[in-house]
C-alpha cells in the first residue's frame, strides 16, 4: 500500500441485495425500485457513503437488464448523494458478455473481481480476458472500479492488471476483500492480514466484508488495521444469534457505531468521492 497511516474516517459501503438470497425466503430483502431507493436513503442517513447494487426483475430474480440498471442508478442518484456502484459480478449464471454491458448504465463505480473462484457449489467465473476488458472499459468510460478480492491469488492478479493497463480511472486503487465465501479465503483475521500484506503499492485504500458469521470478526479486524467496511444483506442476514436483519440500515448503523468508537467515524459522501477518485 502507498501509505501505512490509519485513515481518519471509515468508508462504509452497503451491499443491500446481492444475487443469491430469494425474496420468498427473505421478504425484507430490497428487490423493487421503491425498496431500493428507501434502503439507499436510510442507509445514507445511517452512515453509508457507497451503495453496491445488484438489481432484481419484476419476479424478484437477479437481472442485468440495461433499462432497469439505468433506472436504478438514476433513482438512487436523484434521491441520495451516495456513490453508486454497480455489480459486474451479477449472479453465477450471468454470461460474461452481459456482465460487461453493466457499464452502459453509467455508474460512478463498478465491481471488478480479480479472478475465478469457487462459490459454494457454483463457480464465479472471472477469466483474465474478461477482467482485462472490464478494466479497460472502466478506464474509457471514466468509471472507478472496486477490485473484489476473494482469494490471495486475486491480489496477485490485481498486480498484473495494473502492470498491463496502468492505473484505473480516478488515479486511486480501492480494493475490497470478500472473505468467508465457501471456496474463497476464510473470514479470519489471519487471512485478511495476509491479503493486506500482499497489496500492491498502488493500492490507496481497502475495505473488507465477512460473509455470514465472519461479519463481525472481519469488521473488527478491518477497523483495527486501517481498513474500511462493507456491510449489507448481500453478505450477511443475521444481526445477532437468532436475530435476522430486518433492514440494511441496522447493519450500517452498527458499523458506523463501531467505527466511531474506534475514532474513525463514517466518511461523508464528499470525502468518500475524494478517497475513491469518483467524479463529482
Ligand atoms: N453474486 C456473486 C456471484 C460482485 O458483485 O461483483 C458475485 C458478486 C461480486 O456479488
Ligand atoms: Zn455483489
């Protein structure tokens, strides 16, 4: 990393929906445009500065429909000041070509996963050619990528992307460690610290998320090591033992409280834009 000093504030990202949970099992999952906008508003008020979006169709199934993506970006932008990041990971069933078309919706930021990983019983496919095309497309479209690292090999692949194509748009490099996916790196402090130790010098900020029961330990580890936070129902739907999350803002509020206790209060959206090199 370029700097070893601890950041003064904490970027809180909310990933409210994801592509994996079924609305039928979890009716409080925000899947409609109205629910998404209401979630965005409440999460911004609770301390989030960035929203990582997956969207659903009228049947609540994951979709990468261009028109729906565009409408979601526009609606969240008009109702909040959140940085809008679209997932280019989609669901494990989305074809690579369709995942590239996500940038047509002109988000501020996009996720870019740095390698293929086993994903439960499925495979989340991210071959070099796809990563490389997405990287260049994001540079051309002036979209700031967030590099999703599910495994230590992904850290090394990020090195190759930077060496091959230069810095991303915005001139900063922000990565997010996604820990605890069955098949990826475990949600342990040791694995997270191994990843942080390997980060290329060009990386200017990092965040972490713990899937499922890794949620709290990874949040504490990230805060103590100078990292930022990603929370949300995409990653974790259990607030505490026997208590299912009822709204994403519960997770954001707890992350904000912990960050504030650690003397690293949530960054506002303007400071977050500056941190990530996102256009105003
Ligand atoms: N839904 C996963 C297969 C991303 O958003 O970029 C991929 C994912 C990563 O969630
Ligand atoms: Zn995602």
